[in-house]
């Protein structure tokens, strides 16, 4: 056992954590970040840091014996998944009964595995979900600050119209327009100029080589290349990898002591350490941060935590579906792994849907159009503590996903009717058309203004803060990382000014 102390500790290295560490470091505060995953910067024997979706290996997943891709099958054949050795890989799928949650593991959190879609929510909806947050400030200051810090860029519309990589998106757009629906380009943190050069064969391919969900070897501005690089550049921030925080204890003098388990990439525990901190920031994501506080409350270590800890969790209304295209309506074999277009039906008063036009980067013509629909699902889950496994369990029933399916079906029935097409029934391992047994967008568990105050200060304790997706009450109406980043920018500015001066 070692014991050491740092003025500030940030748990995790995802969006909220990265913003917080940069601002702490820039303010001159020595800060240690603790990340349970690996730093992904070293090529393996194949010369690559990350494997592609088409030939995944142990680097793909967090301690699994077989990969668990979201599209389980194609024509009911299990083509996508492979047996692998358990290892500290980059993508985790955490199972809770009827719901499983995809999360990134490694320095950069979800930014390593996600689709890079950088979408600012509709202001009217943001005002509904977080009414106590000043929307003028968010839209005037913090969303622009987040976009700048993340390095968000926009696709060249002329290239989009002429390239091969987005023929799949143009086909889906045509089908949406035939049904009278609107589509919109989505900004991205994938460098579209790099992608253009990939298609022109000027640079090594990444988005155009079926790389997404298990990491991108090129082109993507993940957090390790944006916020975290800047944080390290302050000279005040250090990152410890393969360090998992297990327990949080409060000392008599109000400082924090963390129990941290250090492992090797094969999962062997190397050491169990104690690390002290004056200011503690939870940025371990909706699952990670919520689990730490549910465990701390229900094992009696932090008994003053409120009943709101563990409440208000949602899937961002995620539901995935595919449509069968006519034989003459081809998408081509080359599909960019990064979405660039969405169907925007969020203004539908009954069934608001924002559907990302998702690729099927299989390297062959699939005659399929895939979508990840984001819907306004009012259902919420919650976490309980399971002493036997010393973990937090998500309580979510399969029936709670039905409002998402209903909203998506309402929209895509219209698209099918207008185009004479049907759903695909072969993609999700059985014959279902709508898959909502997983989410990419876990949100909530430590909701702003409920488990915390309006700036993420945890109720019941001083110098304890939440800074990630667990602050957002289950829904943002769009892909969430820009919202998480902007909210973290807002909160840390206030906390630096008021608590750490
Ligand atoms: P995030 O989950 O990013 O980071 C938490 C970090 O903490 C992880 O690195 C984890 O390993 C670490 N950690 C957890 N517990 C710990 C512990 N006890 N000790 C130490 N470390 C711990 N969003 C979007 O806006 N656009 C998109 O295109 C997509 N696409 C997408 C695709 C896929 C496949 C996934 C899985 C997700 C997306 N998302 C997305 C969602 C987006 O990635 C997600 O909302 C954010 O990463 C969440 O950011 P957070 O800061 O909340 O934590």
C-alpha cells in the first residue's frame, strides 16, 4: 500500500473529465487523472493501434471472450463477431438484464470509440430538460467554447454530393425526402479534409477502412488529441492509466481518500493504492460515476448522499433499425464509418425523432439503410447497490423502451410507405426490426439540481463534484457529447471562481 496526496483528482478521462482537468491545470492546480483503461498510442504487431470492425481482436473489447458488435447478424449469419482473448480493450458493453450500455475504456473515454457526431441540442429542448440552466449563457458562451475545444468541423457539401463514401447517406436522404421529411448535416470531430484525402488514396484509410467503435487509427480528434493534450500541456496534469477507483472515503478534515486498483492489460491486479485529494471530481461517465456514489452511500462510507443518487437514468431514447433497399437503389461497397447526415423530425409534436443516418461499413453492398434514432422517451431507470458483486445494478425494464420504438416506427413507417420498402429483420440476431436493448448514450444517475446543485456540487458533501454525462437527466435529443462538454465548461468555470480561489 502506498499513500499520496494531490490537490485535485479527476476520476475518468472522458468529456467531462477532460474539460475539468484542462481548466484545473490552466488555473495552476496540480491534478491527477485516474483512468481504468489504457493509453491508446502504441501500434501493435500489425502496425496499428486499433483493430477494424471487420477483423476485431483482443484490443476491441474490455475483457470479453467474444466481440459484441451492435449489428449481431447479417442475413442471420454472425459475420461481425469474433472470439477474442480477455484484455483491457477499448470498447465495453455492460449488461444489466434487459439493457446493455456501450462505453469507451481508455484515455479519452467514449471519444475513442464514438461516431464523432458533434451536435448542439435544440435550444427549446435544452430549456425543457435543464430549465434551471441559463440557456443564453450556454448558447452564447459554453456551446461555442465546447465546439472550439473539441475541434468540431463541417463537411464540404460539394464533396458530400460527389464522393463514394456517402452514397449510403444520399440514398437515405432521398428516401426521407420522398416522405416529406427534412435532413440536416451533422458537424463532426472527424477531420473531413482527412476523409476526402482517404477517398483520393492520398493518406492511410480509417473512416473509409471500416474503423469505428473499436477506435480510429487516423482522422478522428478524440479527446487525447484535443482537451487532454491541452491539459497535459499545462504541465499541471498527469494521467494514470489502468487505475480503477473502487472506493471513496472522507477524512475527518474533509479531504478525500480513494482506494485505487492498478492492473496490467491482462487484468492482473498489480497494486491496491490509497490516493488523497482535497477536491474530487467524478468524470467516470454515467455508469462509472453513479456506481461510485451508489456504492459509497449504500456501504455507509458517504451516508449523507441523497436518495437522488442513482436516479434519473435514461437511454437518450436510442433505438436502432435497418430498412431494406430496392435492388436498384445501391449504397455502394464503400461507406464512411462516420455519420454525416441526420433526419430531423424533432419538431413533430407527438413523436419527435432525430435519426442519425448510420453506416454499415461491411465493405460490401448490403442493400440496407441503417439508423440510430434518438427519441423523446420519458421512461427513466435507476441504480441499486448489489452487495454480493459490490456493484451498482441498473433497473430498466424492456417495456420502458417501447415509447422509443413507437416513435421510430411512426417515422420509418412513413419512409417505407413513400418508397415501397420494408424493414430489415436479420440484423439484430433474431427477427426484430427495432433494437432497443442497448444504448450508446447513457445519461443521468446524478442529475444536475437533484443529486448535485446547479453546478455539479454533490449534495451532502463539500469539495465533491460530478462533471460528466450522469448530470444530464436521461435525454438531450441529439448525440450527447457536445452537451456534456459544454455543461462541464460552464460548471468548472463557476467552481474555479467560487470554490478553488
Ligand atoms: P465517458 O464515458 O466518455 O468517460 C468515462 C471514463 O471513465 C472512461 O474512460 C472509463 O474507462 C473511465 N472510468 C469509469 N469508471 C472508472 C473508475 N471507477 N475508475 C477510473 N476510471 C473509470 N456521442 C456523440 O455525441 N456523438 C456520437 O457520434 C456518439 N457515438 C457513440 C458511439 C458509440 C459506439 C458509443 C459507445 C458512444 C457514442 N456516443 C456519441 C456517446 C458519447 O461517447 C458519450 O456520451 C460520452 O463519451 C460520455 O462522456 P462522459 O464524460 O460522460 O464519460
